[in-house]
C-alpha cells in the first residue's frame, strides 16, 4: 500500500509527460518525450550511475555533519542562554548570505574535492536543524525535567531520555527539508570546475544545448533526492514510531 | 531583551575582530581570506558598479517574488476548494518539488534566454512552490468544528475559505513568504552565475574568472545586505499581518 502510494504519482506523472508531448505536440526543445530521456540514461548507464553516486556522497556527507552540528548547537544554545544570545543572530545572518556565491571560494579552499561540495551542503543544512531542535528542546514541559531530576537523573540522562525524544519529530521535519537543501548545495558546488556528478552533467548539457541530456540529469537529481529522502523517512518511521499519534 | 541584544551585537563584533586578527596575525593572503576591513574598502571603492548589479538582481528577485507569491497563494486556494483534484495533484507536486530548483536553472536559461526573464521565472518558480506548500498546509489545518459552525450559519465553501481558512492560514503563509525572501535572492544569483550580462551573480562569476577574490567578497557582502534588508522588511510585514501572534 505504501509502495503503491509512492509509485502511483510517479506513473501518473510519467503518463502525463508522454501524453502531453504526444497530444500537444510540444517541441522537443522544451520537453522531449520521456522515453527518449530514459533511453539516453540507459545508453550511458554507467556514467549516470557514477554521477548519481558521486553527488549522493557529497550531499550525504554535508547532510550528516550538518544534522549533527545542528543538534549539538541546539543543545548548547538550550543549556547556555548567553551562548544562544551571542551566536544565534550570527546563525540567522549566515543564512541570508547567498551561499552559492561562496561556491568559488569554498572550491578555492578545499580544492575540487568531495569536501568542497560537502561544505556547501553542510552550510545549507545545519541551520534548519538547529532551529527545529532548539524549538523542540524549549517545548519540553519543565515539570517533566523536574520530575526526572527528582529521581536523580543526570543532565545526560535527561537529554537522552527526555529532551532528544521530545524534539525528534521536529528534528526530522527539519531533516526532510535539509535533505533537499543538501542536494542543491552539492549540485551547485559541482558547477565550479567539477568533472563528475549531476551538477557537472547539467552544466555540460547547458553548454552543448542538449535538452535530452539536461532532462536526464534532472531525473538523476530527482533520483538522488528521492534516495536521501527515502532513507530519512525510513529512519524517521523507526525512531519516531509514535508520530501518527501526535 | 536588552541583554540579549547586547550579547548578539557582542557576538557579531567578536567574530569580526577575531576574523581581522587571525587574517593579520597569520598573514593569510587575501585571495584565501581577506580581512573584513579589506572587504569593506573594496566594496566602497567599487560601490557604483556593485550598486548597479545589486539593483538588477534585486529587481529580478522582487519581480519573481511577487509573481510567485500570488500564483502560489491562488493555486493553494483553488486546490483547498477542490478536494478530488488536490488528492490527484498534490503527490505529483511533491515529486516535482523533490528536484532541487538549481537543477532547473540550465533549462530556464535555454528556454528564456540570458536576460532578466529567465531569472524572474526561476524566482517565481521557487517562491511559488514554497508559498503554495505552506499556504495549502495552513488552509487545510482548520478545526472541522469551526467549518461545521460556519456551514450551519449558511456559509458556502467560498465563505468558509474567506472567513475561516484564510485567516487561520495567515501565519503559515507568512512563514512561507519569509523563508522565500532569502531563497529568491539566492536563486536569482545562481541563475545569473550560469548565464547573464548583469547582476551580482554575473559580477561574482566575472570576478572569479579574473581571480579577483576581493570583488567576489564585496559582491557577497552587497548580496547579503540586500537579503538581510528584504528579510527584515518581510518580517516586519509578518508582525503587522499576524498581529495576534
């Protein structure tokens, strides 16, 4: 049933795509038929698989570190008011900086490595997680904290057994948003001189004005996004098993 | 409140001082990391062209933002009224939205050229999606009992939408609009970097080619200031519109 709900929109979208191209006679310059795009991917299977893996690795590296840093800084902000007052405005300001503009500089710092793309993905991910985790920590009933403390729970116990579980639903909401942002960061990071990856493929298709290759790269990007998103949703279903009761 | 403000300002100043000191003491070459004073000086001396470029980017971002916000809101209201269509369309929207917008940028350039139009379309696209998803979520999250009450007084679907759903959804809509402000600047700049003759994104691209990294930092500074200004404006609007928060 869950699988059906996942596959059905995809099939519907595919049918809509093919149908619209055939019925409305859309020029292939705008939208080539889906089978042509899938054929292009099939013909260069290993290249697309490699781009998929490379971009996935970059996005996931930044995403995981960003998520961890987000939770850790939210914990620090929750416990130390002065730290929060001092750093949180900087976090907010950092997000108004168009990070993409930094792409060139980040690549200059780290070279054309996985690290450069992961750093951009990280920059885009840590903030939503910090905000949501902090909101989750703050929403915990202080009486529950007092109760646990009266039973002799240490700070660490309270964090593991009360604060973190209470904040988890909100943290996962942020993680689902961040998954897409991390992928965007990885793709744009590849525009500054990378030779493999989905972003590099997009750029090559643009320069050669190959619409089919461009759509093939977009579909590959969708596959990467879907893969990250799917894993996050699976982990969420395991960890936040009480979500439906909220 | 005042203590928080003082600490916030203190944090900002501390960061700048630390940055300046580290760059000077460690003698870091400016192409790796210029000192804040150097960035400000470059920005000031190149203020003419930077302001022109900033105005161009701001124009694209604001135009796209307006179009996208209106389209997103109208679509959300239409789908809130038409439940069967919504159930069919919404999953497909989620699929399309799962591709990062940046991936569509080359397509927009190919279709709409390297002028302002491709940037406006891209900004409208991302803003429209964000506002649409937020607004729809807010419009549907109303108390069914309140709907039943309005119905019993003779309100039609339109009446419920106008008197109940829209006011209830306002906070969610404003959150979508606030999040969109920064994204609209980023998307305008990204699209400019890929292909344009004007704007901050083009300035950055050109400066990178000329290995003039101080100018890259100056352009980033201008872009950040504009984003911050837009963000503050929309936040102020939010406090006005959602006064009961």
